[in-house]
C-alpha cells in the first residue's frame, strides 16, 4: 500500500515534469519558427539589396542603408556628378526595379534648383531625400535651394505645401496654380 502511494506520487511528479518540458519544448519550437521566419526575411532583404546594388543603382552612386523616421528600411542612392537621389524600400523584398522616390536637382548660379520629385507615400522617403540634398548643398558651399510648383502639382498641392513647409521652405503659391519654394540653409 505504501509502495503504491509512493509510486503514484512519483508518477504524478513525472507527469508534471513531463508537462513542464512539453510546454517548454512547444515554446522553443515556436521561437525557432519565428527565428527561421526572420532569417528567411533577412536573407531575402539581403538578396533585394544585392539586386538593387548590382542591377539597378548606377555604379558611380553612393549608397546608404537607412531608416526613415517612420521606421521604413531604405536604400538611398545618390548619383555622383549629378544630383539624383533615389530611395528604394528594402523591406519590400520583391525583385522589382521600382523606387519609392526620386529627387532631381541641378546646380545653377549659387543654388540648387529642384527640378522634380517623383513618388513618395508619406513614409518619410521625401524627408530623407531632402536631407541628403541639404548635405550636398552644404558640402558644395551652396546655401540656397529653390524650386517651382507647377499646375501639374495642383491635385496634391496641399500635401506639397505641408511637406515643403515642414522641411523649412518658404512656399509661395499663386492663383494660377503655380508657385515657388525657397530655403536658405544656415
């Protein structure tokens, strides 16, 4: 009788121990699957970056891996000799050539003139590109950046005005749906 009580007690202890280790094993398997998924994502992101650097970005470009203020991981490519700043999302691991944003500017008479900005989706890409333009201007001892707003921009003029104002530009919008921007760098 005592033997049976002791035996049953030990069986219950072993069952509890078994259940504890099964729970721990399940938890570790769950963590392993999550880590495998993260590793797969990082490998694909590495492939995306390699693809962009080898097949998409101009060979003379300076490239940076950065994060926008909104937490989006990006590859920024700045073409040497020109002021073309391209932004690629590297969290999107598809092998496409599409960039999220491109900013073109030209150096003229002591200023950089923004010819065009294409793309952008309110994820901080424009802010990153503009900050690079500011650095380029400062490195070239240029303290003025200008641009024009055209009637082509009318359908999203409020977004443009908000963006340029946030970036410290003086924005003049005219009644004929055209306008100008200017920033003096300090």
